[in-house]
């Protein structure tokens, strides 16, 4: 039985990757908000893509992408199955 990975939400690339065939894409996987912020604040995302494997709303996703671009990151992806509704008070996620 083949295991299928969840689809990714590609939030677009703020920069075009180099057109050379030797470009190697580096992807950092973040498992929490804390790890994402740590990577950004310590300038470890410059020129790299980031994939997030923690739950977030689309608004949070947009904010984190802006932070990534500000710190020199290239692109951010999130598993679609990890996106929460943007109306947390109706879902009971926050009190």
C-alpha cells in the first residue's frame, strides 16, 4: 500500500529561483511557531524555503510568510490538512 502525502499549500515565491541548473533547493521543516520564529530571528532562513507542519489559520499563515520574506526566506509551504478555520471562536479553539 502506497502512503499518500497530504497536499501542500504553496503560498507563492517572493523571489525567483536562480535559473542555473546547479541550484539546489534547501527546505527547512518547522514543527512549531517557536522554531519558525527562532529560525527567522537568527537569520537562518535566508535563501531557503520553509515547510510548516504545525496547525495555523490562513491569517497566521500570511503573517508568517511576511516574516519569512522580511528575513530573506524564499517560499513557505504548509500541509493543507493543518490549516484551521479563520473563525476560531466558533470552533472553540480559543477561549
